[in-house]
């Protein structure tokens, strides 16, 4: 059977199964096969229906997704995997949960299952983002995962929260800011976002509405393509004067999200200013200094000089390493390192010896042995 026929048959089976009551569902799509606790959590692949589609900007849409019953609770800032099949090949990408429909659930300490929302910005070379823009409409079904990630607000007693984002990096921090405001917190919440123009600010109307409703919420936009005084870029140098000297480092929680070099600049600036409660999520890897380590892939028998991250090194050696996001979020590329030292591209920290590492954010320092 060719790939096209197999794909059509599987899609038909998924559609048929989705209309059956739980007790009649069998196989891969049964509740029993889709448990998301323990080891099976990684194999949990529920199918959600697109129930609503909203244009946020000219190149960004929000998709409301209705998950099946029993879907686990989630927190603002977490993400889900979204899997699509394109020309017979399954592709997976990660999207932050941005939906307005989550509701607090004291019973489980998180949020009750409800229609989910993801917000997708079309990327010029983005295979999955373009597919979702062109094919994800009301009534369509998408394979998703359980909520993932620890980029969430854990300290709910801070005096001040600072959120900084750029482009589609706004999605998780928008959800977190909205969660804090909905909880009735009186802490000051500063929301700094970088975009090309006012029209390209995702959630702009919602952010301005929240500012009108909450006196402790201060959204400020940095527009790189604007005219006159509105034209400015968001980095630590331009941000520091706006925050003033009264911001107490010990009682401030800071969340950064966006492209790698953008996040790295802000992270370095806040660290130098002694702000320790920093939480970062990189949407691309920051520019890393070129190193010249050696990596020995034990199972494949290849030993090469690695100047970039170890995922690129593996691919350069012809090794098909499992991976997903390529930016340190999904953990799909995690492997066992038997010996040697690696540097984390995101944090700069070096770790040694026997351990599990993420290939995409690890650089070899000297000689490294990896079980791949």
C-alpha cells in the first residue's frame, strides 16, 4: 500500500473512532491506550477538533481546540505538541497554550480541561505554521499532546512581574499575565513587547483592554518599523531607564521569551543588575561562540570535530537523531552522555561526566562520548 493510501485510510479510521463513545473505542485511540500518566504520558496522542479560528494579525491566527474528555490540566505558559501529516510524513511542532477559556481548578492545582487555544504565526519557511494557516479550519482534527513545560508562574507572591517578549514569543507570557490578572493579584505587572508595527502586535486589543480594566497592568510596545518617537527596539539598554531604580530585584519575577539573541541580551542585562528570579524560553537558539570539541558517537562508531551543537554534529555525521523543536524546549533529542564535558548554549553552564543531555543545546568542550 502506498503512503497516500495509508494516510487516507488512517485519517478515515481516526474520524470514525472520534464519533464512537468511549466504551466502543479500541486500538491506538481508545482511552486505555491514551493514558497520560507515568511512562505512557509521552505516548498520549489525543485528537482535538478545531472549533474556532480567529485572525489575530495579518499573519497570525488563533485556533480553539476541543480535546477529548479526560484531557489533563494545564498552566498558563505551558505548550503542547501539534502533529500533522504532510505528504505522508508526520511532523511535530510546539505551540504555547493561549486560550481564554481556562478556568482555575483548586482540586488539581492547575486548570480544568476546557477548549484549548494555540496561536500560530505564519513563518516564511515554516512548514507546520503554513500548513496550519492553510488547512486548519473549523471541523478539522489535530493530533496534540498533554501539556508540557515549566515556563510558568510558580511564585505568586512577588511584588512585581516583568514580562518581555518579541514576535510570537508573546504567546506564553500573554497567557501568564492574563492568569495573574484574573487571580486578582495586586502586584505591578509590566509587559514589554517588541514587534515591527502596531498592526503586527499579537493580542494588542486584548492587552489594551486589560490595561483599561486593571490599574496594575502596564503594557508597552517597542515598534522597530514605526515612525518618529514610537520607533525603538527592545533590549536591556532601552528597557533599563523605563523600569527605574525603585524595582526591587529580590521581589521581582522576570519572564523572557522570543528569539535567541533577544532573550540572551535581556537575560545578561538582568543578571548583571542582580535580578535572580529569571525565567527564559528561547524561540530560536542564541548565537553561540564557535568551539572545537570532539564527539564520539558510540553506537554509530563515528568520531568527528563538532563546532556547533551536538544535534548538528550528529546530522553532519549522517546520524538520524531524534529531535523536535531544535531549541531546548521539547526534550525529544535527549540522549545519554557517557563521558566528557558539554556547555549548555542557553545558560552557559558546563556539566561533566555521565548524564543525560539535550543534543540541540549542548556543545562539546574537549572530547565527549555520546550513546548515539
